[in-house]
């Protein structure tokens, strides 16, 4: 069984924020497959079902972003699963709005949620899908920016990105992360559209 964990902050005050795009993708995947998320025995919401022929457990930590690793660790312990069965989905301020980026493993890149998962699992060896949310304007605080909701003008791009991320995860589950990286890891280039990403 694969574990798909979307990172974010619980509570209505954080709904629609840049930091919560991981929640949006997991909700979209679960809704599309008729999977209901409910409170678990730990600090998370989760639901189990079949996606693209693969048994999947969707997870939304309820620990707030900085404690995401605790919830992911609880799920793995409950299932007897290992980090290489996990895909973590989160926002990334270092990617332009709309860009997706799969990685098989790697550092946290300054993301507090990923840092927490790495710390609690004692490894960087789990897959992740980063969703670009852009960078704050000059002079704006990074934390305020990621906790802010998307501007109305950004909504169409956000919706398209979430839909693409749902399709990307489905492809990964069906054909593997390599196939998903080939199709969806593309640089956004306003001059000539998207082009394949070298790394």
C-alpha cells in the first residue's frame, strides 16, 4: 500500500492558503476516487481506497505544518510501512506558481513540513511532489506569504495546478515515479511555454 500525505495546516483560517496546497491535492484525489477521509487514532485524517490499480492510504496531518512528521510517523507505525512507500505533497516557494516537481528523495529545501518528516523518519529517502506557489514580493515576510490565501487572480492557475497534480499522482501510482517525472517535471518558461527539466 502507498501512503500519500498532503501537508498543510488544519483549521478554517488556513483554508485556501499557499501552505495548504498539499491538502488540496489529497482532497482532490480522495474525492475523485470516492474515498472519505476521517479522523484516525493519531494526529491525522486518513482514508483508504484504490487509485490507478494501487491500494492507497491518503493522509492529512492535523499537527500543523511544523509537526507533520509526527503524523506521518504514526501512520507508518500503524501500517508497518516504510518511508520508501510514502509520497509527501507540499508547497514550494522556490518554484513559480503552477510548476510541479517530483523527487525520489532529497533535503527539505527550507520547508518546515518536510524537515519534520525527515527528522521523524530519520531519512530523506521518501518521494515528494512539490507544488510551486511563487515567492513573496520584495519586502514581504515569507511566513505571512505562505499563510496567506491566494489572490483571486491566481485562482485559475491554482486550480489548474491542483488538477495537474492529481493527474501526476495517478500517473505515478500507475506507471511509477520515473514516468511521472518525465511528464510533469517541466520548467515554466513564459517565452516558449514549458520545457523538460534537466534534473
